[in-house]
């Protein structure tokens, strides 16, 4: 084989090697091979401070949701994903849940005059409502007749703060006096009374004179 042919083969092999090494190093650079950034703990920090700290590590921060903790300030970080201590590469996104500035509200479900006490309690607590002592009124036992929030009656669909305790109004199994029936014996007068035999027959006796009492 001529030197020219060997030269072409050598050149082709060199190009292949350069391409292979170039691709390898290019992938390593693109995927940040060997790079490991430890995510810091940003819980309970303000969002602005957490953002500055995260971005200084060449990471990103995104608010995914809001929550509410009464004793923490607004915009405070409540949760972070991934958790602190996790190793990631630069550019990775840290998702956070921040504390809401106002108390969240929830709509009252359709449980009034539509469910038992047990069903209403289960549904309301599952939604996140807090319950006060149950109030009983005359009516069908354990049937929900109403709900109060802050001493006021609320209706289905009405939004109420989750911080307000709800009072469920249910029946105690007793009828109200207005619902009872009183049976009263009929009162007859005149001839009708005589026919019914309701007039007592008696003789009126006059008191004896005072003189007769003295002689006695």
C-alpha cells in the first residue's frame, strides 16, 4: 500500500478519535458529569432569602403551592422538594410551599338537612375544619339541622375560615311541644251535658240559722 493510502487511513482514524473524545467531553459538560451541589435547608426562611441562597448555588426555586401556619410569617418556606442534603446538578429546580398571608377559607359542604351527625363530622374534619361541641335541638335523633360558625348560621357553599370552629346542630330524638298532640276531654253544656251524664246531681243544703246553733 502506498504512503498516501496509509496517510488517509491515519487521518480518518484521528478524526474518529477526535469526534469520540469531543462527544464524550461534550456530554460530560452538558450533563455536568461529576458535579454535585448539596441542597441547603431553606425551611422557615423567607422566600426572598431562600431565593438568593438557592440562586447563588446556580439552582432555581419555584413556588408550587401555598399553605397556612398561624404562628409563622407570610412567605415563609413551609416545605421544599427535593429535601435538604440532596445532591443535584446546577440548574436543578427546587419546588417550595410558602405560608399564605391570609387564613385560607373552605366552602361548607352539603351536609345540612342531608346527612347524619357521623357523616357530617367525617366530611368536615376530612376537609380540614375544626369542630366545636355539638348542639342539640328537638328533632330526629342525630340528624343535621344546621351548622354555626362564630355563632352564626352558615349555608352549604358558604366559605368559612379553617380557623373558625364549626358547631353542628343535630336533633336529640325528642319532639318539640308544638309537634305533640294533647288530648282534651270534651266539655258539654245544657241538655247535651245531661245526655252525656256529665252533670253531678246533688242537693243544696242551707246553713241553719245562728239561733239554732246556740240552742244546740
